[in-house]
C-alpha cells in the first residue's frame, strides 16, 4: 500500500466566525431598503459592510472575501440600493492609507452575498472610508428612474456618473466642485424620485463639505445633471451632513460646523454647532426648523414615508444626558419641524442585549438615524461603538437595544490562549476581554483603561498576566479574572506616548515594559512589579527602536527580540537585564516573534518576503523553512492528534501559492491552507497575529484591520501530517459557529 499522503495535499474544511465581543467600532451609516421589508444594511469605517438577517437577529458580514492586498476596501464610504431591484446593492470603498489608496465601486446582485463586479476607479477619484466626513451621505445613489444610472460623489474630484450599472464612470463636469479644504469633498448626492421624466431623475441635489466664504455647499440640477446651480439662500454658515426628501415636496437637511463625526481642529472644524433646515423644492423657500434647546451639530435625518410631516433627526458629537451616560440626542417632529420632542430626554432605556460593556457607554457620533420604512414606530441609529435599534420610539421610555449580534468591528492588538484556561484579548478603544466561551459575550477587563496595546502571560506560570496601555499597566494572578494596577515609568502626560508593550518571564517573576514616547522606545525591567513601589531599571542592549521582547517559555533567564530595521536577533540570558546580538536575519519582518510553547530555545520569526526562520538553539542560529515563501505572522496551537509538536499556523504563502492561513502539524515540513477565498478578512491587520488555541486542536484566531478577532474551526477529518486523518471531537460549547458565516 502507498504511504501517507503529504499533509498539504489533504483538504481540510474550516468554518469561520468571530470571538464575540459586540460592536466596538464606528458604524458610519445604516441604510434600510424602502422596497423590501426587513432589508437593512450597515456600513463601517474599517470593517466592511453588513446585511441584517431579520430571522436570526444578526448581521451578516459582506466583505470577508477581501484579500490582504485589498484591505483598504474594508473602509466603506457609501452604500447604494437599487430602488427597482432590492437584490442589487453597491458599495463605495477605499481607505487612503491602505492598498495605495485604492478606490472601488462594488456591485452585488444577490444582497451582498457576493460582489460580482468590482470596478477600480482609483485613477478617476478616491474616497476614504475612515476619513473625516465618513458619516455624511449617502455619497452614492442609484437613479430612481433607471437602474443603470449611478451617481458617486468623491472627495477629490467632484461628481461622477455611470450609465452602465457601475462598469465605467465619467466625471460630471457641470458640477463646479472638485475637492474641499477639509478633503471631504461631496457630502451627499440625492436624486428626487418625484422628478423622474424620460426614464431618469431630472432633479438632483448635491451637498458639499464646506461652508462660509469657501463657496456654495448645496447644488441643484433640474435636467438630470446637464447643469448644476447653487441653491439660492441655502444656509452658508454650516456644512450639510445629510438630507432627506419628504412626500410633500420638502427637503430636510442637517448641518454642522465640520465634516464630523468629531472635531477637526486642523481646519478648524470644531463640530460643536449646527442647524436643521427645511427647503421647499417648488418655491425655493427656506425655513429654519432647528430644535430648540440643542447647542450642537446635527447629522442623521429620516422622513416617515407615510407622513411627510413626521421627521426624525439626530445630533452628532453632542454630549447631553442620555440615561445614565452622556451622548447624542434624537428628536422627532410630527408637524414638519414646527416643534420637536426630544426622544432621549422624554425617556431613555438602554438594552445591552448581553453585551455588558456597552452599559458604561453611550450612543454617540450618531451620524445616521433611520425610520424602519415598513414600521415607522421603529428606528435605527448608528454610533461610534455600533448600532442601536428601538422597536417603538413613541414609547416612554423608548428602549434602545444594542443591535450588534454578528457585527464585530474591534481592532485586535493582542491575544493569548491560556493552556487549560481562558482566551485573553486586548483591543483598541475598549480594553479587551476574558473569554471562557468564544461565542458568548464576555466581561471586559476591569478596571478599564481604553486602548490596550500590551498583553503577556507567564508561559510556565499562566495565572500571572499583565496588560498595558499608554496610561496604565495592570497585573493579574488569576488569569485575568481580577486586576491590580502596577506602578510604572509611564509619564503622567500621555500625549506623546505611542505604545506600551510587556513581556513576562517564564515563571512570571520578571516584567519587561517597553514604552515608546514619540519615536524613542525605552524598555524597563522589574522583578518586584507586584509590590506597591516596584523597582525599575533600564534594560540595556535593546536600543530605542520599537521592539517587542518575548520570554522563553521554559527558562526564566531568557528573552528574545527581533529588530526589523536591521534583522538583528537579540537575546538576554540574565532575565532581561541586558540583551546582546545573537544572529542576523533578513530585515523587514514582523516584530511579533514566537517561541514554541513548552520548548526552551525554539524560536520562530516571520520575515514577510524573507519567509519563515526557526532557531532551536536560543537564537544563536536560524534555519529558513524552504517551503514558506512569504510569512507575515506565525503562531502555535495545541498539537494535532498523533503529533508531538505544537501546531504551527502562519499567514503567508507556501510554495508560491495563494496567500492565506496555513497550518502545519509537523514543524513546517508540510502545510495545508485552511482558509478560502471567501474568508480572507483583509489579512491580519494592525495586530498582525495568528494564534492557535492551546486547548482545542486545529482552532486558530487571527487579528484583522477592523473585523475583530476571527476564528476558524475545522469541520472535516483532520490530518496529523504523519498519518491518514481521523475524526476530531470538538468542544461544542466553545465552537458553535455563527450563522451566516
């Protein structure tokens, strides 16, 4: 009989989901369909777009297919729904600092399940899904009279039009606007369905993100875009944010003194004042309908399709009483703006829906608010931390539910799977979590300190954990169940502190703390950091570059670091007091080097285009794995059945193949790709990590640029790399895969 097949040739099927944390990032807009009940989309600034699944009460991510090369397309600037075909949805995507600023218009004809057409428009115009003004909109619209006509407002080159459903675009030269001083460009495009003649909308409104003497900020065309003229007497003291047409011939517009969602003092645009106006389309008359008692900017606006006098607006970047917190206000009128009811002040209840951390936060940066067109008692509102929904805004109090199941938009910065213990994470903005069940919402780390950049578990004494931010450091002696603050060398003024990373010796007795202030990193060492007044000494030999030392998992005297500026591997044999050069590798690799669990001196370094190198003699020498052609991240998990060595996971390419997540059960001799083209998630993003689960074989976690922590779990017979596959029993309570993945 033939011998065992090479492991990389045996297919392995994975399912993909998210470690449940709940929202966490800015949902810049929610867009309900006006033609199909319960069809709702949401767009985010760095995490792609989502579609609401009413049957399950969950959001389904739509852009997990994006490759690492196209990670910038995770920034969604606008969504457009075809009013004639509810299955058709367009996404306008791009992020200025990723993927070379690539901008694309993506078209789906199956509700976003797939995007069959992706048109690269970078050479014509660019957008920035994570830029100022990203909550304005919508900047892209399908003509209500012709599904082949698509308008797109850009940031840098004016208005564009497609007449072939997004295959190609031409600039609409009749609009005398290219860009704006704040580089937000066009804030919204709005064709009027009541003006359709000759098969297309004749009347088109375009808002521009500028105010004052810079130039007009509201334009109107009455001939399908052949000409545009500034709207006479339009408010000039504030920037238009959003607009909504009412069935009685009025246009409602929200304004603020900035592009939003927050202040931008470089312009300056404080985003702390604004107005609401009503414009009569036929007469050209303007009426200031700003709600009394609100001193702030406005953004979201929605008109009841059954009652043109009933309008809902939201403030933005306004901090007023909101239940037990401070946040934005939602105001409702039933008489066209003559009077308003503050829905929040009348009575506000927050339903966390099991996401406990949101109870200490508010609905803020409420850039969009929308009636449910088919049940206008209900409304959606977006926030800097997710999206909320009220089933009845007429109720007193109105309950706002944190409706983020399936929507995960955190920025992961660190992760450790503790053998025999929990999954610990740290993230941007919201600390991080301690998960006993990755599919259940978990408690946030307490005390809270916001963005947490450093996380370390003592490899041979796992109850000892340290997490670090730019203002504070906390330690735990019970795997993160409780935390105590550590007195450190962090400056009291954190305005120039850029990073804070930590490493714990194998036995947990020594803590290394790297603090980057500006461009200079200093690493400190303490052997009594658990005391009330710990002693800190400066580590020598690491220089001032932003390095991330890691501990040997067995020998408490050893630490390792890699300087990607020059490829030098630095080793300490005196408990982290000093480091010396041990070897030199290719420069430009990942600073997240990985010692193999439970093995002294076994160190792996991901060198990006330089491949993957391994040392088995504590960094004295390295051997490059011949079959790994590119590697951005490496991590370890529980050994596969029949294997004696930890499972190795990488993000990269093997034998010049497809870039993705690979797994080896035999120390890198053979690899199998475990993700597919539908599950690329834009690559490992800011956190740049892949981590295997130390308790469940085959399970892997990966950071993303804005899709939270994704995990993969095998659902087919596995291979050890040594023999033919056998079924694997999985712990079901930890591996219940989210529907729609």
